[in-house]
C-alpha cells in the first residue's frame, strides 16, 4: 500500500512538473496577428464597421495555412 502511494505521488508530481514546463518553457508559435491590431490601446481597429461583400476580399482557399495545421484540407489545396 505504501509503495502504491509513493508511485502515484511520484507520477502526479512528474505530471505537474511536465505541465508547468509545457505551459511556461515550451516555444510559442510565431505571432500571426497584424501589428495594427496590437498597437496602442486597442481603440484603433474598428470592429463595428462591416466589410464590403463585393468579392474583393481573400477567399478561404486563398489564405495560407499555419504550419501547425499542414495536412488539413485547406493546406492540401494550398500546396497542390
């Protein structure tokens, strides 16, 4: 019984250390947000204005996929 408690305690502590390491010391993905959105106090972008729906904006298949999502349908279509 004492051995089972010791093993479960060791596994739990190792899991906590792993999760702490994963949360604070693992590399982050590159920042993909437009710099204008992050500049200043956040009052510059006007999210209330509607974009014109005239077909001049990028379509879903024209947007490059993030490297983490390679292999999904949009990325396959992007690279074919």
